[in-house]
């Protein structure tokens, strides 16, 4: 029995690693004709992600307007609306569909919105907000350059 234990442990670890890869890292993807990674999601999940991207764009515009007006409150409010608290509203099944690199980029984007809000609230400096906004927009460009959503038929 003692000789079988290492074998069972090894098989268990490998099985668990495979499950983690399948459910959390790989996502439901294929290589698209335009060389981006196509992520297959349900229609409801596609609508959710696209609505979140529209909210990101609205927040970017409001942050930019707040910087122009030197209005720290407007910058902070816009940052909060697209920050990390928005992640809690993701529909079931969406996370499994997304590849790890996309999730990492998404979490980073939410964090940058939080950073913009926190900086505006604690020590508003328009130049720093512009630099943070530039970093945020680089995430947006990277995401749209590398990924596209496709609706998965049921």
C-alpha cells in the first residue's frame, strides 16, 4: 500500500492540474482568421462583456473630462464605476470561457481604474491621472488587438 500512495498522489496532482488548466487557464478559444484569439461565449455573456467595455469607454471619457476640468471628484467617481467592484457582477460560466491572459488583462484594467480613483481621492494631480489613463488605454488596445468575442451556439 505504501508503494501505491506516491502513484495515487501523482495521478491526483496531474488530474487536478489538468482540471485547473481546462477550467481556469485555457478558456474556450480558437485562433481567428485575423490572427486574434476568438473567445467563444454564450450570447448573454457576450452581451455582458460588451456592456462592460462600453462602461469602460464611458469611464475613460469621464476621467478625461475630469482631468480637463481638474475635478478630482469626477475622476474618482469614474474610476470607481469601472474598478474592481464591477468584477463581482460577472455572470456564471463567463470566467470558464475566458483564457487566463484575457482574465489577467481584465483584472489589471479594473485595478488601474481603482488606482485612478484612489489617486484622485488622495492626492489629485492631473499629470499623474493622465499617465494612469495612458496605462489603462494600453490595456484596452492590447485587449482589442489580441481578442475578439464570438457567440457560441448552444
